[in-house]
């Protein structure tokens, strides 16, 4: 088989080590010569921000963080950065804190360092997202890629098991969608498959021992690989659907990804040469979908979109928006009928192996 592809690797430093966030951050701030640091950190993920920043001088603390970054929230964060002559942003928290920092970098060009406390993976992508009038817009710009990521699994010990599971499956969704994203290539596939392996090994350890560092380390490592492969492969069918569910229906990001994933996997799996065997091997099973479902059962993962407030009335809107945004390169043709069947199954938590029965191809 001949290989023919274009691959872009995004430039970023990764500093990884349990208990090392404060010292790694201080060294990085010094290396960059930053003098006016703004810390963006909201929600419970930000509760460790004081500890992480104890060795640096912080000029501004910004704690207004809202999931999917409403434009008014972005505007206030940008004003705070420019009014205070900030030269470096440090985001500490989940994807919402990192997303707020990205919104500032996007318009001001101020660089950022990310200290993630979930497995969402925003820290390793050049993708930004903003929400206005119930519509989430995403875009790609290298300005928003944090120059450095500092991983410290001790900061994730406080992430409740349920949220760890949902967030870890959000990471796993990045890996899976990377296998058929619009710019999928053998390099990002290699990282995606290793990301699946690490997450499939790490997440059950977190459920068994939420305070154990090895499982948390594996999940962060897997989340990073997931995000790098996703950033390179581009947003595929799964992400396009979930962005609509999050942006228009305000469903919780990680739980939505965790719920929709088996349905999109079932939809595309057999249309991508090699995907079945490689993903199955990463799950340690003979069949990728069975591997994912066994993992989800073990983790007691989110099951149905109706549990998060979504109703059948929303399906036509999602279908309309998704048909306009799912890449034409998706390995299986997406139609209003098969997408409605997929969303109805995800709404109800139905068996992902049967929802396409009877739907015209
Ligand atoms: P989040 O940042 O909103 O965090 C989820 C919840 O977990 C919050 O209540 C938060 O306070 C809490 N939390 C975070 N870390 C914690 C910790 N260590 N201990 C206790 N509680 C903690 O959600 P998320 O799932 O991390 O990120 C979702 C957002 O990130 C969405 O807006 C999504 O679109 C975006 N995202 C963007 C990209 C990208 O590439 N641009 C990738 C992934 C996610």
C-alpha cells in the first residue's frame, strides 16, 4: 500500500509530572520572560489555581468562565487582558477555562500556557469556540494554541469519578473521530489508537481508585494524544453533532460526547479500512464497538441524551445543522433519515448495533 498524505504537527511544549505544576509553571514563565500574567480559572477546576501559581507573580485573576464561551464573556476577558497590559495568560481548569483563554488569544494575540484539570483536550488544539444566540461557532487559528501545556495529575484527583468518566470518553471521542476526520492520516491515526489504549486502560483505574496517580496519569496522557490527533485530523461527524447539541441545546459537553460516541462509531466503523482491527486491538477486544460498550459498562458511562434534557423535538434542528456541517468526506453518506435514526437512538440510549435497521441507504 502506498502512502500519500500531508500532515501538520503543531508546535507546543508539554511538561508532564504529578505534583510538578507549580515549579514547571514558574520555569516556563521565566523562560518566556513574561511580566504581566493573567490567570483564567473558573469553576471547581480552578480551585487549585492558587497552589499552581504560588511561585509566580499574578497581575490579574479572571474567574468568569462559562462553558462554550458566550461572546459577552469573551469580550470581558479580552478587555481585562488589554486594560491590564497582560503579556501571558495562564489557564487552569477544564476546557471552559482554556476556551476562555483561547478567545482572548484569538483577538489579542496574547500567548497562553494551559494547565488542564479535565480530559477534554482543548489545550493541545488550535481550535477555538464561541457561542452567540444559541449558535456555537468554531474555528482554527494557530494563535489560540497554548505555547505550553503543563500536565499534573494531582490536579485531577478532585475531578469526581462521574465527570472523569464523561471527560475521559470525550477524549476517547477525539481519538475515534480522528480516524475519519477530514484530514485523517497515518500519523494522527497512530496517536489516536495509542490514545484509545491509554484511556481504555486508565479510566477503569480511576473508577477503581479515584485518588490513584497511575490511572490519572494514563488518562491525561491519553487525553493529550487524543487532542493532538483530533487537531490534526480535523472535526469529523461526531464532533459536528456534539457541537450542535452543546451550542444550540446547551447540553453538557463531556456527557454529550460520551453518549453519542457509540452511535457514530457504529455508523462509520466498517467504512474505514483498518479502523475495526486497530481500534479493537486498542480496546483489547475483537470488535471495536463491543470494546467501547464493555468499557462504557465498566465505567457506568452516560447512556442517553434524554438524561441531559434533550428531547425528540430538537432532532430536526440538529439534523438540519449537522447535514450542513458534517464533512462531505465522512466515510458513510449521511442523510436526514440515517441521522434522525442515530439521534433518536442516542436520545433513548438504544442499542447502537440496531438503529440503522430499516433505514434506507
Ligand atoms: P469544564 O471546563 O466546564 O469542566 C466541567 C466541570 O468540571 C466544571 O464544573 C468544572 O468546574 C469541573 N472541574 C474541572 N476540573 C476539575 C477538577 N480537577 N476537580 C473538580 N472539578 C473540576 O468542561 P470540559 O468538559 O473540561 O470542557 C468543555 C468545554 O471545552 C466545552 O466548551 C468544549 O467545547 C471545549 N472544548 C474545546 C476543545 C477544543 O479543541 N477547542 C476540545 C475539547 C473541549
